[in-house]
C-alpha cells in the first residue's frame, strides 16, 4: 500500500476519533448521578438542603472548567471559557481543543493526499484548526447578541410591569426568565440562580 495513503487513512481516523470525543456527551453514570442529586435537592423539605444542593452544583461547574486536561495548552483559558460561555452552548475547553485538533489533522491529511509538502500541510492544517473554530464561535456569539438585543426591550418592559404591580425583584427576574425566549431568558435565569446561591444583586 502507498505510504501516503496509509498516512492519510490514519490521520483521518484520528481526526474522526478526536471529533467524536469532542462532541460526545457526558458519561451515563455522571448524568444519572447529577439528575438524582437535582431531584433530591428539589424535593427536600429543608431550605438548607436546597441551598447546599445549589452550592454543590455551582462548585462542580467551576471545578469542571478549571480541571480540563487540555486547558494547559491554551495561553488564556479564562478568556476562551468566557467566549465559549457567550455562545450559549454547553461547550467545554476540552471539546474546543479536540475540535481544533481534529480539523488540523483532517486538513493536514487532505493536503498530504493532494501532494503538498509535509511542512506546508502542517502549517495550513494548524492555521485551519485554530482559525475555523475561532471564526465559528465568533459568528455564534454575534448571532446570539443580535437575538439578545432584539428581545431585551421586551424583558425590560416585563420587569417594569412586574415591579409596578408589586412583585419582588427576585420573582420578577424569575418571570422574565420563563416568559422571554432565547438568550435573554437564559441570561435572566442565570442571574436569578446566582442570586439564590448568595451572589449580590
């Protein structure tokens, strides 16, 4: 067999494995444990248990973002984490890095198949692996900001009506988070959850 063809097959197989790992969901056991903890926290009669469950959820979320295996390869992981959070998707740094690596391997393998020099294929693959995901994330952020801007006046109007009718601010935020669709509702839901676990207004 031609060595270039064999190398291409191995590189494409590696790219497919990396992409599958990047976008595969969490383990079934972890999902079941998380759901069980959420149900127990919701149906617990004591307010302390509910607050403790919320705090555990917040701590586990922050620990997941800090303990990613590939995060050490990123120069500024906090900035990239913020960008990924701005997309509204549940993407992690590991998934982002695996997608970058998969695109790099796929493009470099395609270049080798087309007869490019190995160094050229490596440079083009690296540029594509770093540039394409960054551009895609930027497009999703811009689209989400546009949706947010369109629906934000409705959220403000709903808040004003709720406060004028005598509703507390926390309940008004909860109403806005359920009534207004899209990114505005999601962001108000996050604000409401953070206030419930002790963040200041």
